[in-house]
C-alpha cells in the first residue's frame, strides 16, 4: 500500500513565507481597509512584515511540513 503524499494547507502557504534562515514571516493585518482614517506612520508600520515566534511558529511549521 502506498504512503499518502503530504499536502500542506494552501491557505497557510499563501499567508506565510519562510526566510533563508528558516524564520516565518507574515503580513500584518488591518493595512488595506479604511486607510484614509489611519496615520501615515501607522500605514508604514502595517506595510512591514512581522516574524512569527513561539508556539504558533512551531504549529505553523508543522502544518506546512517544515518542522
């Protein structure tokens, strides 16, 4: 009997990127809707990416098949 091929969750593949050193990077939320009411500095901060750490990083890597 053949072993089934691992398929990662496509939603997580789209939302997270893996850096060269193996860190997980994600985009910040609340950056696109109703931008006119937000300060320019806040919009710049929301455009930067954030790193995923801790237990959530381990969980996402497990689902993506990295760990």
